[in-house]
């Protein structure tokens, strides 16, 4: 875990700034999920529209992560992060001032919130480039623990919406984002070890690598499951168990907190036992948890326990994937973070929207959960099939780092 050698190896202020920026960005990225019950009631949305409302920020964030990945390599992670933060703050203040009065407007807001989700492709390279291979798991685990911002959204947004109205929460959210922006400006620093900018064709070249596609798929399952559930559980607990928006938010916060807290643990575990082994365990646990919860357990607390187990596995899986990515694609970490992060967001979009459509078409969320559980099982099979090649090719030349 964290020791003197780790603290000496990198740049701690930048690591903290990356975490805090990522944390606040993720808080607003998924805020439509915790606000979903109140927003849907006011805008009179059906189940499918609810699913799309919380899924659009995930898809927009997925696409924009590729854009950020390219910008990180061209203009540096710090400048890219500054641009994104200003756009998100301006978008939140505009939505608060003008108001949201239709499904179309909430979708447009979701696209702006996607810029916050794209912070992933900035914060991780910003931190990663300061640390040697043997500390990639813990460094990116700490930076990536910024997905804990989803906890704050679930914990506070429904209660604040009940007091002030859900659109006013958007204006309030701009306050902590402003604080994060100041901290980022003062503390973040680009590593002196920046790779040279690449041409557009060189960016595309990474897609010729089969390993790139495997990483994209693995993260689509682990982070897709995490972000999709973080965006959907408030609506799920309200719809399935009749919990109030505030109580449903508390339940969601508990599950999301579990998944967020263990991302650094997943990275550190992967450093210790190897990312392949750690990730394999996580997929098994996640697949079983999603299959069990699809049965609609009789009590809300029972479902919460299973969701927490699943989120623990998915959160640790996120850390495990990003222990492996920098080992294989260190010089292409900017574009790979964008591509892998993109598919993670697409996985979240798929899960959140499919749960809404499953409920709309069948009256149950079961099919949505079972299909995603099958994807986790498929990821496990894929990882099992390629692990020998990874360990005997690029993994054999990493020295102290383990895969």
C-alpha cells in the first residue's frame, strides 16, 4: 500500500488534485440518478425515459473521454482538466438559472454532465505519468477513487431536492466544483515525462492491438456495472420497494460507497497478486451478485446487501483493470485511458438504459440484470483465455510489476 517509497516516487499534490477533481466531477456526472425520482415526477417521465435520463450522461461521458484522451496527449492533462471543469460549472449554473422544463432539456443537461464524466481520461493520466510501473495500481487506485463522488450525489442530492427543489441542487453543485477547480489550479502539475504528441493515425493505431479491445471490454463490464448501478439504484429502490427518494438515496449511497472505497484496494491487491488474478475473482463475485438481485429479493435491505457485494467486486475490478492498462500501454496511456474509459461509460449507459427498458416492457428489471451478469461471465472467460499469453509476452518484461 502507501509507504515512504511510494510517496517519494511521484508527486503527492498532483495525486490529491487528480483525486479531488475526479471526485467532484463524478458527483455531478451521476447527479440525475439521485434526482431522478423528483425530476421524473415533475417532468412526468415513464420508466424508459427515466432510464434514458440517467443513462445519457454516461454515454456522453463515454464519447467525450476519447476527446479528452486525445487532448491529454496534445495539450497536457492539466489544461484539458481546466477546460472541462469550466464547461461543467457553466452548464450547471445555466441549467439552474434557466430551469429544466422538458425531457429534451434534461437530456441536453445530461450531455453537459457528460463532460464531467470525461474527467476520468484526465485525472488518471495526470496521476499515472508521475509513478513507475510497480506503483501504478495504487496510484491509479487513489486517483480513481474519485468515483466516490457518486456517494455524495446519492447521499445529499435527494434531501436537498426535497428542501430546495431539484433544479436548485444543480446550482448548489457548482459550489464544490468551484472549490475543486481552485485546488486543481494550485496543486496539479503535469509530469515532466510527457510522451510526445501523436498524429491522428497513431491514435488509431492502438486499435489494431487486440489487447486494447480486451481492456475496453473488461472495463465496460467493471466500470459499466458500477456507474450504471450508481445512476439507477435510487430509481430502482423507489420503484421496486416503495422507498422515498431520500431513503432510496441513502440505500444507493451505501452501495456506491462500498464500490468507491475499494477501488484503491483493488489496485493495491492487483499490485500484490497480479491484475489478472484479482480481476478474475471480481468478475465471479459480480456475476453471482447481479444474478441473485435479478430475482427481486423480498426485502429492500436484502437487495442492498447483495448490491453492496456486487459493487465491492465491481469497484475492485476497476482498480484491477487500471493496474494492467499502464503496464501494457504506458506510452499510449492518454489515448488508452480515453478509449477504455469510453467503453466503461458505454457499459454504464447500456446497463442504466436497459434496466429502464426492461421495466417498461416486461414490468421487471430481471432481464436487464441477467444480461449484464452474463457479460461479467463472458469477461471472465475472455480473461481466462488470454492470461497465459499476457504473462509470457509483455508481462514477462515488467520487472517488479506483476500482472
